[in-house]
C-alpha cells in the first residue's frame, strides 16, 4: 500500500465518520447512518466518474472503500461518545482527505484527456460534493456555500498542481506540495474563521 493510497483510505474513513456523526445527530437509524456515511465518503468521486463516464466507478472497482465505510459506521455506532470529542483529529484526516481527493480526481480527469480546467473542476467535485450530498440529504445548507473556505482551497491546490506539472518535477513532489497547500489553506481558514465575501450590496444599493 503506497502513501497516497493510504491517505486516500484514511480520508475516506474520516469522511465516512463525519457523515455518520451528522446522520446520528439527526436521529437516523443505522441504515440511514450507513447511507449518509457512504454518500459523504464516496459521493464526490462517484459523481466525478459518472460525469466523465469512467468505469468501474470508484467504490465498485475497489472494495476497500466499502470496508472502510462499514468500519466507520460500526465504530460510530459503538463508540460515538468517544469519537465525537476527537474533532481535531478527525478534522486533520478530513482535511488531508480533501487534498488527496482533489488531486486524485484532477489526475483522473487529466488521464481522460479533459481540458486542465475541466479536470480541475473534477478534482474539486471529487473532494467536496460528498459533503454537499450529505448536507442536502440531512436538510442542511451545504457547508461550502455559506461558511468556510473549502472548495476554494481545493481549487488553489489543484491549480498549483497544474502549474508545477509544466516544470517536469517529480510526480510525488508535485502531489505533496499541492496537497499541502490545500491543507494549509483549509487549516488557516478554519483557525482564523476566514470566509469568502458574500453578495450583500452592489454599486446601485443606496446607503443610508
């Protein structure tokens, strides 16, 4: 198991745990918790594969994703009171997963000969749309639309990957640097509660 694959599985686990905790807080039954954990963990990659007509779809081609999600659901069911306080640890793995999912999705888009900008969007979809689907299914406004710098961090890291790729550097180095940028932006944004500007007034709004 190489490092990137390990981080991919770790991110899947963290995403599944976050989905399971949200569903549990919403009083979903065990089946509902499993569905939300599954959607959170692999929904973004699945949507990407559907859009670019990639087969087999991510989790269908590798059962380790399903086993990872299953383990996350069982652990949440048995030890929720112990897992919930580990928010900082889960946030770290979630953020690492965000970076890895973005770049793996970007790489997959490029491997399908998509335009780099489209591949970049596919990377973002891979990373964030599992969370969007989770929030929609649990009747919440998706986090990326109202509060935190999330998708923007993915785009910044993905754009860095595309730029560094032109310099013929080591693939592992490019991946690590780009993923680190995503992680750093995300951590700084959460620590200092940074947000993108909202549209409140325009040039024609009358001020009192």
